[in-house]
């Protein structure tokens, strides 16, 4: 968090913030369903960076989590902007930069309104009819925009801000609100390869293995290389993690693989 706040205070580019969040996926909101936090981990325990919407020609989201609870599955699309951008002009009215970013929500909604596009999304990310059985499919939009200092000591602006991005399953979050979620310690950042497979881009230092996540490992390509590329993981732990990844992949491929409820653990 010290590094993150120092980065924000340096007036970084959007790409610099994107890279930092990719390396630390537990900072990115949207892994849990809107409203009450679900007890289910995000789909395959992956944060998808620069997610594709097959056939969509406008700007794609910066990040995607696929979250769910017992009744619905959500495509949680996260858009970030350069932290130095402001929400309001001196008038005060929303800036053109905010309006442009917020209007992307409408574009994504329109794309998902077509059942054929929903099916393309399912096929690309490997969401099967069995996984969707008895579940509704819904959308969750999060815009990370601006700093708290713009409005926190200005009651009028704070009230106006509360009226922005207040549609169904929409959230407007300042960069100062982002903090690591301890339940996402095993999440990895990936790019979509299509057909339900993902290429691992970054593995955080907190990554562990367990029976709970063993089957998710089977759809990840390049996991060992991503472990090796994180210099903040000690060489001994890198070797250990790669050994355990191989073990749990083998275990997950065995038809008889199972574990007793309550005995799961992280290594």
C-alpha cells in the first residue's frame, strides 16, 4: 500500500497504474457479487486484464472478474482512468473525461443485450451450460476514477458525486478506496486465450496452492514461468510453488480426486 500510494501521488499514467494493479490483483475491485459479498471465489480465481468482448470494436474494459453467488453469475467489468483526472469542472458539472468513461457502461450493456454476444462471451471464457445451470447472468460495472481529495472536504461535491454512476450494479470508486483483499491472495492475473484457457501474466507473492484451487490450475498456461518472473518471491519458494503446482495439476486430472470437506488448506 505504501508503494501504491506513492505511485498515485506521483501523478502516474494510466498504463503505470494498470501495470501495478496487474501485479497486485487483490487490489482490484469486482471479485465479489454486488451488494452482499458472495462466499464463492471468482471464476477460476483469475483477474482478466484487457478482456476481450468478441466482435466488440469500441474500447474494452481494463479488467474483468467473473463472480457468482447461488443465484447469479456476473461479468464484473472494471474501468480505470488516470488518477489525476477530476470528476468536476469549476462549474461544478461532471467533466468530459468522466462522462466519456461512464458512457462505456452503456456500450457494454448494449453489447451484452444480444443473446448471441452472451454466448460468444461464454465460449471465449469457458463458461459451460453446467456452470450456468439455474443461474441468471448479469453485469456489474465499476469505474475507478479520481482521488478522494477532490471531494472529501467539500460537502456539495460529495453529494453531487453520490448521484454519479448510480445505475443498477454500477459503482464509482476513488483510487484511495482500493485496498488488498486477503481472500484474493491466490488470485493471478491472466490474459484470455479463448476457449476457456488463460495465459498467466503475473503471480503475486501471496500465491499458494490447495485442493480448493487445483482444478482451476488446469486452464492456466504459463503459470510456472510467471512464478519465475516475480523477483519478490524467493528462489526457494519459487521452486516449491512450481513443484506443488505440478502435484496439484496431476491430482486434479485424476478422476478420483477429491478431499474431505473441512480439511482444505493452503501451502
